[in-house]
């Protein structure tokens, strides 16, 4: 076994201010694929908040130092592997100028971190610590400076942060940390529009793409304009530069990056036409465009003091983009979708070896903490805070936050202090949401005596790695009460749980009510309550809260699935009848009805079984879901043709939420019909008017063991569109039968169009295998071995993507001993690989530590 030395962890408790302040940075780039020269001039002075007389330590990786001078005088200090140190004895006591010139190689930088090349375009990704691969600099978010940038290149498009001052010259008037630096140079085409702010500033808006893609930018531009207007109206935040640029890049590790004035996007989150993008693509583009724009204030103007505070900008900005999408679309449907995503990703993370607090207290590699806990759970914490203080107080607190901390690098303590000062709330206990990992479990029991209904609530905060003991959290519980006839006897009321156990009394009732607890998913918890299927059916039919209405249907489905898996019980008629009633209720939003048709995922059921003390069997779960789908299809059979016909979307394509809802519901109905007869799905594929319909129909055919001619036709039609081809790759694996998933994946990795160095294409294939629950967890272990092989191959080239993909293994402790052994063997095999990256090594150590 190859020995490895665990990297030293970075601790929150070790934070100290940087030794110097940087007032101004001047950068000049002489761009060349293999020999780019970067000249930097830093204006520094001692930081009065830091310990005086310290050495000046600058971060730097993979840099060839060509020259170094202080106040114009050459220095002879040599860099080491991670940076450059200038001894205190060589530093003036007052302001000084440091100049460096380095050489880097963008073309060979396959990590896609720092300055790299994508299809002949120079571009950057500096969050979290990519700037150190560009020049020597204190690469930490609490060092903020104004930047001026110039560049020498023959490429026609030359972009950087701030406002243009000449050809290839940019000035950013707002101080920013290095992680927000951006540079793009290429032969690009701009899709241009304008926006006038409330104060009258006319802003030029550009979305840059490579030639041939400019016509795919209209929806992204529309989303940007709506985002800018919404942020003014809802949060009072105006844009603060004369120009706002977005660049679409094919090779990108993340979704997008909020660099000041120059957002760089993965092209899949910009480019869309009805023929090439699905409704999910449109919704995601809208959300991510908004997210990155909203960062201009919650992330850029106010940034985080250190990377432990990452949730300060990400949780708040996710919450803001969720609000925006809810206002643009159906707020109830958006909330349901957000919670389903939270449970699928973050609850899974919280319940395994990779659990960590919303604000962690240590890390080895910060890129490993761009997680669902930081983003989605961080957003849920903001939502709970808003629920506890109220809408008006939330608005007051945010205004104080923007006023007090504009231009600052802030902390969670700063954020909570703002709320305390603005609202008078003591948030000492609420802070546990930031510092304690894990998902709280709530157990609800009740009693009814002498006209008084009593609700008893217990909270349990399970042990997570490094945190064996948890204190009770503040948990807002939105509660409604319904009568057995479906009438609401108590409108939504907020109960605040602060203790391990609490009881709440509701007098003057004539009969025992049915509780509708956790309305709107008012807290990110797991709710345990004993509720009959009859009560669930009443809630599904009559609950006034859309989230709990849908949740009742999911509870019925989960009960049916788990009973079938554990006891081979037949599909219950009450569930079939309840879902049929909702499906036929024309007053309901079609998007909502589409959600009620969607059974809990295989992974969701595995998580549910594990939480209740059972060992999940992936094959049995997969078979049970197919049985329930077939039974529902047969129950709905008399109504399916008319329902499918009623939800055609005639006329030109519209990306609106209403039209998308009709398409989603129709595809859900077609999926059920295909359990009986695949002809309607074949007809839908042949007559599809949009990518949503074409891809959806193809997925249905593949899911039913058909569709090979259509698959070949799809490839012939779209083989020259890289983003559509990502869908073609992924669909075959995600829809593959469990026995064939690993084989199909291996076959597709040998396809001429498989570019494993492109993150989008790699994720389309390998992530789709991991998402095929029964296929990935096939008893043969083939899925585990295949993923391990690819992680070993990818890690030296792109360690960030390899580390993120390794999370497919994070749920290994929930499965049977045979699968646990297979996964542990693969994790150990990867860990023994020589020269494994710090990124992947940390993830493996945390998973093996379980």
C-alpha cells in the first residue's frame, strides 16, 4: 500500500488579518498560448490591524518568476512551490510598490483554474484560489484592491473587470478580492442590449459567444434584464458600472462565476433555442443568470472575510435567486422543486461522511466545500431567518447590511449582528444552524382531549463527523390544521421550537384535526409523524398549502413503495385514487400535477429506508418503482388519451412557466401511457416541436427498452451541437436498465465524440452513471470500478471535477456489507494512486474515515 501524508488542515480559529493592505493593482498581459507574460505592480502598505513587522507572503503556483523589484530596486528572492516570501527586513515601514513579471502556460493548464484556454479563447476562473496561478499575490478574499488591466494580443475581443478605458484596457473602480478577477480574450461575437437603472445610468449589456452561437442568447439576455429590474424593485440594489458582460465558455468546471462586471458562464447556462434547450434548461439559465448578477451586491460589493464564510455570499444569493424564480414562475412549484433538490443532494450530504456545517471550521481544499450544504442549506437558513423576524424586519436588516458592510469582507457574526441590531432578536441559539452539521429530525405526536388539541414535538440532531454532541436549534414550524372534511380550522401559524421537546395547545376545537405541519417546508428538517393514508389523502385533496399538498402525495407514494419493497404488498387503491383525482383536477397548475405524478426517486427511497433502519436494496427499489408506475398507468388508462390531448401546446414555442407546465404534465402522462402502449411516445417524438418534447419522448422510449432508431436519428440530427450531444450521451445511461448501465457507460466512453477533458461531456457520461441508482449500485460492482478508473485518470488533469465526481460514493455506509466492501476497495484503490491531488485525496479520506 502506498503511504500518503495527510495535508495540513486550514482552521477558522487560526484566522489573522493579512500583513499588508493593497490599494491598487496594475496588470499587463502579453498573451501567448504557451508563454503568457504577466507583469504586476502592487501598491502596498502595512495593515494597521495586523501584527507589525511580518514577512510579506504572496501565493503563487506554477509560475516562472522573471523579475522582482521593490520600489524599483531588483530583489533576488526565489519562490517556493506555493509562493514567494519577502522578509520583513527588506520591507519599508510605509507604503511601497512591488513589481513582478512571471510566465505561465494557459494552453497546458488543463485544471481550468487560473488562466487557461478553451477552443482558442483565453479565459479565467479564479474562485476560490486560481489567481495564484496567474501572478504572485495574497490570494485571499479579505485583501481587496482596485485593478487596472491591459493586454497585448491580436484577438479582437479583450475583456476584463470594470469599465473599458481603451483597446484591451480596463479600470475597475470598486475594490475587489483576487478571486473576482477575470480576463477573456478571443474571437467572439456579442449579443448586445441596454438597461437603464432607476437612477438613470444607461448600462450596456453584452453576451459574448463564439461565432454561430449569438442567436442562442436572447433568453439569457431577457433573464439578465429582468434580474436587474427585480433587484432594484425587491432589494433596492442598482448596478454600479457602465457595462455588464457575460461570456459563454465551453470548458468550465462550474456553472458560472460572478466576476465583477465580467461574468463567465458555462455555455450550457447561456445558450438556448427551443430546438436545442429543454424547459429545465430555460429555467436553469434564468436562475443562474440571476444568481450571478445578484452576486454584484451579495458577494462582490460585500464579500466574505475568509473561505469559511462562503455561505455568507452563496446562501444569501441562492435565496435571492430562488425568490426571483418564484416571482417569475409559480412560487409554489418552485418551492417544491427546490425542496426536492435539497433532499436529493443536501440531505444525502448531511447524512453521510461528507457532512459539514454551513460554516465549516476547517478544510484541506476549499474547492471541496462548494457543496449543497453551503449553497442550498445556506439558503434555507436565510429563509428561516426571514420567517422568524418577518418580511418587514428582514427588509430593514438587509438595508442595514448593505449600508454597514458595503466594500467590506464580512463574517457570519457580522451578518447576524445586523439582524440583531435591526430587529432586536437574540440570534445566539439560531447561530447553531451555521456551526452544527447534520439535518435535525422532528418527531410529532398529538392528543385530543376536551376540545383541546395538543401537539408534541421532539427534535433530535444526529451525530456527524467531528460533532458527536449537538445543542437544540431554533426551528420555525409553519402549521395549519384541517378537519376530516378538509376544511381549514387553523390557518398557517408559526410555531418556534427552541428546546429538545415542546408542546403546543390549540383549544376550542370540536373534533381532532389533521395537522399540516412544516408548511412551505419552513425548516430543513426530516419530519416523522404517524399519519394514516386516509389523512394523507385528505391533505392531498384539500390542503391550502401547495407544498404540503404535494408532500401528502409523496408520503402516500413512499408508503406504498416501502411496503412493497419490505412486504410485497400490492399498490394501495387509496394512493391510486388520490393521484387520479389530482391528475384530473383541471383547476390545479399543470406543473403541480406533473410533480404529483413523479414518484420519489430510487435514491430518495434508499435514503428513507436507511433512515428507518432498513438496508436498501437498489434492485428491489427499482423494481418497486416500475411496478407502481405500471399500476398507476393501468388505473389512469381510461383518462390518459383525453388528458394527453388536452395538454398539447399549440402555436409557437414559449418558454413561459405556464407552457412549460403543460409540457411537463403531458410528458408525465405519456410516460405512464408507455407502460401500456409506446405508440403515443413514438408519435410524440416524431412530431416534437421543441427539445423538451423530443428529448422527453426519447427518454420514455429508452426507459421502456425501445427507441434505438430514434436514438440514431437524434445523433444524426444533433451531432454538431455539443450541448445537445451532452444530452444524447447522458440520456442513454440514465435510462439504461440496471444490468446494462455500466456496459453502456463504458461503450460511450469509447465513442469518438467523448471528450473526457471537457467537464460537461465528462459529467454527461460519468455523472449519469452515478445517477442511475440501480445501475451504479449493481451487485457486480462494475459501476464502482468504472467510476474509480475514471477518477484516477481525470485527477491529474482536472482535480476539481474528479473530487466533485467522487461524491457518488458518499452514501456507501447505507448499503449491505457486500456493496460496502466493494466501494471501500475502490476508494482505497484510488487513494493508493501516486501523486493524487489534494482535492481528491481529502474527499477520499473523509469517506474512508466513515
